[in-house]
C-alpha cells in the first residue's frame, strides 16, 4: 500500500474552468482540451458506479493493482509518494513513461489526487520508452447518489514521433481509457456524469 497523505499544496493545481476548453468528445465520456501557457492540457469526466471510498482506495493503492489498468504496463514505487509509471502505446509507437510525486487531499467528501513530474535516480530515461517530463495532473472525486463523479485532468504532451494530426484522437482515447481503467478496478460501470 502506498500512503499518499502528504501536503497537497506541494503540487500545483491543473488549469481550471477559466481555461479555453474545447470539447473533443461527448461519448462515451466527455473529453475536452485547452492550451495553457503553451502546454496542452486535457480533462475527462465520468461517473463510476461504485462508492467513493472504493474508488479512492483504488487510487491510493494504484501500484498494487497495476494489472487492472489496461493502459499501464508497469508501476514502480520509488519512494513513499513517488512512482515511475510506464504507459502502453500501440505498436509501432514507443511506450511513454513518467516519474511523478503524488499528493492527496480532501475537503468534505471531495478527494483530490495530484501529481507533478520529478526526477528520480531510480528511474533514469531509457530507450524503451519516451519520457514525458511535464506530465502532471489530478484525479478529482466527488460522491454521487449513483456512485463517484470523476474528473481526470492531465498535461497532454505526447512527445516522441507521434503525428500532430493524431493528437485529438489520442487525447480522446486517453481520457476514456483512464476513466474506464479506474472503473475496471471496481468491476463497475462507467457512464456520463
């Protein structure tokens, strides 16, 4: 189990509603993206039909259930609050990886899991994956009478030899897969919020 109970102020918040978000998809989940300070950001919204306590637990213990996240090849815990995650990209593309420090906070029934990129000697860059040096983001969970409302926000830089004309499709897929994978950890359905 990876405890994430540390000060959340250490990780900057992703862009909020004042950003110029453009909707890329409304189904199966809503995905929207914006450019903020020259960097691409995206967010997706869904309703996971499971109690917030269970969804919260899945994120807190992400490293022990990596096999349930289809888009993730591996998760290595480097420190109590730091992980190295390798993302599965379809061939012939190289996989992507990132190293991030995670924080957790709650306000009332709302739970926030934020991450920001860090450099860690236990996860040097390799030729096996394209490093995402700016990959930051947030899982925002809030209760619903039907389960847990989830907003997943991520810095959407793709890097490597990825054609720019395919970015929107990749962002739509990433937004849906992240929510689907989290729902799968609970054996729960995913729907629009």
